[in-house]
C-alpha cells in the first residue's frame, strides 16, 4: 500500500469472518445504539421527574410538564452523547419525551405503535444492529465515483450497504462495460433497491440481500461504502486482507483511525463531501 499522502482533489463533474480484535471489542457497545438511547432516556427521566417529585413535595409547587419534557430531552441527549452515540442522535433524544407525551395525550391506538415500529425496523435495521445509519449518496458524489472507475472494461464495483441502490444504478448506466453489486440487509431498503434494479432492466447490476462481512472483497476492483465511524477499522482490515493489488477502497466521509487515506477526493457539493481513497 502506498504511503499516506494529504492530497486534496476536486472531483470532476463529468462523468473471513475475521478474528475479533481488541479494537472491535472496545467498540462493541457502539453497535447497540438503541440500547444506549433507551438507557439515556431512562436515566434522564429518573433524574428529572425524580427531582421534580421531591421539589413538589417540599414546596407544593408543581413544575410545568412542558418544562420537565424540555429538561428531560436535553439531559437524555447529553447523556446519549456521553455514552458514545453519534451527534445525529441528539435531536432524536431531545424530541423523544415530547413524542411519548403526545402519544399518551392523543390516545393513539396501540396497533399504530406496532406498525410504526415494524416500519422503522425494516428501514433502519442496520442502525440498530451495526451502528450504521441510512446515508444516501448524492448526484455529485456519484459523478465523482464514476471518475474513479477503472478505464478497462469488465471491472467489478461493490457498494457495501447500498440502501436504495442509487450508486450502482447510476454508475451502471454511465459504465455499461462494468459489473455493479449492491449489498443490503435492511429488508425494506433491499426490497426497494431490488425493485429499482428490476425496473431499470440493467443486466450488469446485482442487488444481494447479504451482510457484506460475509462477502469476499477480493472479487471487486472498486469497493465503495458510506457507513459510519463504527465499522471502519474492521472493514479496512478486511479490505487489506482480501482486496487484490491495484484495487481501490472508497469511503464516503468516514476515515480509518490511524490509517490516513492515500488520497482524498473533495466533492464540490453542499455538504463538502470527501471521498477517502485507499489503494491496495
């Protein structure tokens, strides 16, 4: 592998199961975000409403419910962040007490909770199971990816956690001389990506319902991922062991701690996307 370089480029608009390491064990708690979020809510609720109960008993002055909900949400958000939850969990944690209060006030039928819960699980399965939220690749980043594809025909491209299938569908139209595979385990997302592939009629696309950890990355010339900080160290180790010389690992936004990218491709989009490139 090449020595790490700090090279910032502008993207053209054209075009084994592995042994568990100490680092993986140390990050295991980060793979249970729902448990951490629930723990933060419970602790925040006990602290806020327990304190409010004591104050009311002493002063006979009841605190407004809206005030308690605001404080509860704020404390839960801070506790969740301290426990290791990502920043995007903070608004969810802050809003959760209000959602519960609204549901109790409006007397929502119990079956609605089940439907909403099942729907969320089918879409955000990877967030609950592996600490990987749903991120969608934008149009400009797809154009940047197209510029990274090999010039030779019959190359193989993989999207690890393909979501709705956007990158593989888009790139397959730009480069019909390549083969594109998307892996997805969230049931609803897989179904939508599979249907989009069927409707597109692309013969060089495959959407597979599979955990990419069980796949051999050595089959691909370019491997793309838009995951989260949680799986990146283990994924890089898997790629280092399996990917063939000359192949390319591309991570949208997320780095590998302690292993700087060989190149960084800066995309000219609203979020200043950076594609981290490791050449094997």
